[in-house]
C-alpha cells in the first residue's frame, strides 16, 4: 500500500514540475519575485520620516559643505538603483535625523515623563540611527549587483547570438530588452539604448552605463566593447570571449565559496555536533561502567 502511495506522489510531483516548466509558470513566478524584491527595497522608515526631516533637518543639512562625500554618495545611490527613491540631500538629512534629532527628542520625552535612559543607550541609538541609512543603501547596491551578475551571462549570450545572426549592435540591444525578463541589467541596457537613440555616441552611452552600475564585470565588458568598436573588430567574437571569461570567473568564485563554507562548518561541527555524537555513543558505555541502569 505504501509503495503505491509513494509511486502516486512521485507521479504527481513529476506532473507538477513538468506543467510549471512548460507552461511558463516558472518565468512568471521569477518575474513576480523580482518585482516584490524591487518594491521591498524601498524603506518604510524613510517614507515615514521624510516629511519630518525635510521640514526640520534639510534646511540646515543642505548648507553643510562636503562635496567629495556628496559625489561618492550620489554614485552609490545611482549604483543601488535608488535615484528615484532619494537623492544625496535626502540621505544626509535622513542620517542626521536618525542619528541626532530622533534620539535626542526621545531622550527629552523620557525626561519629561520622569524617566531616564542610560547614556550608553543614548549613544548606541545615535550610532545605529546614523549608520542605518548608509547601510541600507549599501545593502540595496549589493543586492542589485548580485542580480546583475546573475543576469549578465544570459544577456551577453543573447547579444552574441544576435550580432552573429546579422543584427547590428543597436538591434542586438533591442533584442535583449525584448527577450530578457525584467531586471536591473535590462533596465540599464534599455536606458543605454535610449541614450544612443537620442544622439549620444555608443562609447559614451556604454561608459555612462558602466558608471551607473559600478561593477567590475560591467566595467571590463564596456572597456572591451569600446576598444573593439574603435578598432573595428568583430563585436560577436569579443562578446563570446567575455561570456567565457565571466562564466569561468563565476565558477572560480563558487569554488571559493564552497571551500569557505566547509571551513565555517568546523565551528558548529566541533562544538555542537561532535559532543552530541560522543554522548550518544559513549554515554551508555560510561553509565554501564558507573553501574547506572
């Protein structure tokens, strides 16, 4: 009876996987998850605090002269894909509000109610509040870079096939936008295509894309494409070589992460798993020697 139940479950699982594989449900669910991740990248805390810090902090924070910090932060925000969410002035005012204004207001409120908090807790709140906005932007940038790295080999292969099939580079970019599922890399390719159509040179548009993304793989790819365009070389061959290099690099990084994971397992293995195994094996023997039944 149990054998028939197991066979039925295996058949149902195979049917379910085949249905989702050939009906396009997997691509639809992947696109839905990507859209949910894009929506979740917006900070609810930022939306709540924005009217307050814009009215209280921004008139004073905008007068702070820190041009180098503003340039680096602007590129960080653009690389994280948050340029529609906030700008440099917003981020600076948000940091000052969470790092100084909100903790001091909370401390004054507690004193007005006849209670107090330790000084170290106040300092901790100020540090966490000041660091949180920058950490949130850096986390969004890291997640976006991971998505771009995962999507890059497929995009390069599609560009290679399109150019080798007879399309020019602009037509190949259009095919990438049409045939590839939505993602940050496709958005950047579409933006680059729009810049080219508006009159920007191909080299400048590709350099602008590399500057916005700020990823080593994209920078090297753009440098090779610009050089090949200037030298008159075949872009299809260059793209195929770059695709092989990127896949080799990803395989090497996967091997490094696998080796690091085996080392990280040593601590729980030694301090948690091995003692439990020794207790299970030698516990009854020790109890037998001690005469405990």
